[in-house]
C-alpha cells in the first residue's frame, strides 16, 4: 500500500487545495450574482422612470403652451366684461360743454328740440368768469350763486291718483327747501353778472297726467317748460330767453332756482336741493314728472353710476326697469344730468301741455330795472 503517512499528507494537501479552490469559486459565483442583481435593479429603475421622462420631454408644461387657458385673473376680467356691469360716460363738472344755441327743429341727441323758432333775449347781461369762451366750456364748481335763505311756509303741493290719471297741484313755491333773495341785491356778488329784477310769488298750478304714459309715434318739441319737480317747482328747458345755456349763464340761488317776470320760481337743470335718497349703488329716485307723464329721475343710472347726456337718447331718457308707483317696471323715463341739456330735451310721449306759466316760453320781459349799472336785457 506504500507509506501510509505519505498518503495521509498527500490527501490533506489535496483537500486543502480543493477547499481553497472551492472558496474561490463560491466567491466568484457570489460576485457574478451580485452584479446580475445590480444590473436587474438598474434596468427596473430605468423602466419605471423612462415614461415620466418621456412625458416631460414630449409634452410642454402649461407655462410653455402658446394657447394656454387664461389665468384666474384673466377669467375674472373676461367675466366682468361680459357681465351686466353698467359703464357710463364720466362728467367733468369743471369743464362742462356750453349749450348756447344748441337747439334743433327735430329730435337730436345733445340738443333741445324746441317749438320756439325765435328767442327774444334776456337773462344775465354778461358772462361770468366760470365760462371759458376759448374752450366753450364752463366750470360748475366756480359759479357764484344768489345770496339768501328765504323760507316759504305757505308752499303747497299735492299728488293724487285714481289709477288712470295722476293729478298734481301746488303754488310753485318750494315745499322743502329755501330760495335766494330776489330781486338780486346790488350788494350780492351775483349782481355783477345777473341783475334779475323779478320777485318770487305764489302761483296756481294744476296738471293731470296719465299714470301709464305711452311712447308717441314721434318725439314732440318742448316749449319753455318741460315738467314739475316733486319739490312743487316748475322745471324749464335748458335755455334762457336768449337761447343761451341758462344753467351756465344765468345766476341762480344755492338750490339752482330763480324767478321769471311773472314770479314763477323754476329750475333749468339739476337742483342740489331735490330729494334723491337712493341707497348707495342704486338707481336714483323719482324727482319729477314731465308734461307727457313720464318720470324724471335724478343723476344716477343703473347700479348707482352717475349718468351723462351721452348715455341717453335724443329726449334725454332711456328704458329699463325702474321703481314706478311702488312696483318694479320696465319703462321709459328721463334723467337729470350735470351736462347740457340737463333734463327733458323733447317729449317722448304726448304732452298734455307745453307751458303752465303765463307765456309759452316761460320767459318774458323784465321789470323794475336796477337804477345803477348797465340795465339787464329782458328776461
């Protein structure tokens, strides 16, 4: 059998080599497996991430799309533009357009369609410094007014209705505001421009109007007067007896009223003393009636926005829902404005009269001429 000891040593040596080689093989195998697992993990990760990377690279983000949807701010602005918000022309009371001679023989926006074809002169004898003849404008904020705070405790005014006819009655004296002192005193700064010699006196007014007026086939011309305000005072057209802008040229009191030669106290435009108690953001209240029965409302239109002549038709009115005899009703109505022609410039309906004063024009010759200074022309 040979040397047993040598055989044993040979076997141990061989076993040792085998063990060393086996360990190496196992280590190599484990290394290969680890590499394979790592590659697999990397492949799986790439598989998960590639679609997301592809979406980013092929689809632009919302900020890079040329026709992207509007931002919320843009949407709101667009919605406001398409909403029922009312936008009116603005009125600059420091540069109001002068209305001298802006009368017409047919309805025309911004003019007075008057029945009168001649004007006999009258009114203020000179223009005040608030009138700019270069720009043909006038500054309401700089205009003087007649002094005085005269109360009229004997003023009377009533309105009644039987459902078909509205009856107005009064004495043309203001029921809820004072007036200036007339005739204009020589000590009044208004005397430098307008020497109105007339005194206010009690009158007798009675007028029956339709409670539900209708629009006529064609607008009708106006005389010197156009209606009665809820203060019980007449409102005349925009002109003085000379065909000039009466609101700009003549000097009225602090309630924008004055008398003509027969003592009729009257307005030509908006009176700051008229009661217009509408809430903020709401349409103006009714402040008077035109001679055709349609209502005259204050300075504010829909949503409480001040209105101008540019926003109204040739008769100084328009149609939408208003408060009429206690109900909301869509109907035509007039508005007062700060700019010419200030109020009713033609009748949209059939007028029941065109004058309540002693003459058709609502103007006439003056009397009691002042003893000093240039005499005033007829009023």
